[in-house]
C-alpha cells in the first residue's frame, strides 16, 4: 500500500467515528499497519498523539539533547518540533533534560554569547488564587514541592487568603570549576499577583563573590532595577506577573541570565 493511502486510512479509522471505521476492512487495516510500520517517524507521531512517548524519539532526543538545549524557541519549533512535542509527553527524557542541561549554565550547553550565559529554558510559574505556585512548561526542576512538606506541617498552616502556602526553590550551577551555585527561592508575595524572589550564592566559590550584582528587567522594558548581593544574598525582589529577565553579574564580568515567566490564574 502507498504510504499516503495508509496515512489516509489510518486517520479515517482513528478519527472518523464508528461509521467511517466500518468502511476500513480488516484486510485494509492490516495492510495499513504493515505500510505504516515502515515509517518510524509516522509511528512515533501516532504514539505521541495518543499520549504515549515513542521510544524511537527517546533515542533521537538523547542524540540531540545538547544541540536542542542551545537552540532558541523559534529554531526548535522550526527544526525539531517532534522533540519539543516529545518532551511534553516523555517524563524520562524530560527528567534527563532537566538534570543534565537545565540545572547548569555550562558553556557549550546553554547559549553563550560572550560572557553571557543563559539558562536553557525559562522558569515558568503560575500563581493560583489560593497563593500556591505551580510550574508549567519545560524548565529546570524545582527542589521543593508542596508534597515534600510533611502532612502535619501543611495542616498546621492556616489557609488564609494571600498566605504563603507553597514555595519553589532551585539550585542552579553557575560555575562548576569554582564551586559556585545559585539557590533561588520563590514564594507568593504579600500583594496579590506578585512573588518574592530570593537569591543566595552557595558553594565554596561564594565567598569570593562579595560584589555580585543583580539586575532584573521586565521583558517589555517598563520595569527594571539592580542592586548588589550583600553577603551573597539579596533582600527579596518583588515581581509582578510578567516575563522577566534576571541577571547576575560577577566582578569578572560573567553574566548569568535566568528568564522567568510569571502568570496567574483568574
Ligand atoms: Zn523520551
């Protein structure tokens, strides 16, 4: 059977409902399957359409993850749309991607423009009406989730409106050779639709970074500011729901950029 005919019958069988399904004979279905099995890309596509990660794409992803992590979102959509879709359904690949590529800004893995090192994926969060924070999209894996707190502790917290009931934290490796990491904490702010962001430098390299500077900028440029990290940490930064770029610049001139996307539920 011609591949195009097989695809046509497959979509008729799968999406056409009962009546269309009856039009595809058993023999045709067998021929369709035989023909489509020759086309691993299409089989993978079908599996993912049904929410089943395709092992075929796991291997492709493993081969190209490093390259993928250096691409802009537009390039990914243009050149590797099947891998972007794969990451949405395959927790195995997502875990590897997060562990290996998104906890660090290492050169050659993240985009490096001169001394600017950009985190491979933005941290994307949505704030709900109850003051909890949820992650969405493919971003670096958070350390703390609400489920990590013991049930007793959660019950002890009164659920007043606007009260902090959740926290998100990340450890991002800034410079492995110097043992320098950033501990990032995000909690809902006291005002609605805001968050408080705390930065702490950790690792033995932190002591040498007494003059690290933090800058933050809203993507549309309407709000920005900067300040030093005092004793390796900042006073909390209050950000409203928008897209932000957070940048840390060391005295040696290296800048680490963290895109942060904040949304809220209505
Ligand atoms: Zn996979």
